C-alpha cells in the first residue's frame, strides 16, 4: 500500500481522480491548496498560478506504475506546470508517526522526572 500524492491544477481534478480511481483505490481525498511561491519561483517551475489541488490516494503498490503511465497517456501530465505525483510507502509513514510518538513520550518522561 502506498500514499499517492498528486499536486495538480484545479481544472484537472476530475480527470486525474478518474484515472487514479480506475485502479484499486482504498481512499481518495482532495484538498484545495494555495502556494506561497514568489513569481520568480513560479516562472522557474513554469507554473501559471499558485492555486492547486492536492489529491491523496491510497493505492496498491503494484498499480503505481500503471497509474503514472495512464496519467501520461491520458493527460498532458509531462507538460511543464501540469503537476507532480509521487508516492510514500505507508510503512514509512507509520514508522515516522511511531518515532514522533516515542520522542514525545520520552520528553514527557523526562519532564516528569524533574
């Protein structure tokens, strides 16, 4: 299982969501985002505006390559400014959460002993 994070223009949400949804998706949610990049950064990255949608999808690891291929074949995903997609292994997220939890509990233990 992987978390697929896709940052796309607002106008592409339905198309990209449908492409991802054509595979095994356990959960999918979208958040409207407004970036804070300067005009110089926007120009360097070939982005017209800072308004984007961040689409979070829980997908099977075996489907990731096919989803990427579908995004390229069915949209202008490789076109500059279209968006970005990447995955995060769910195991890595769980490990990071547990490490943060343990770090917090160690700090709490340390504070109690004072």
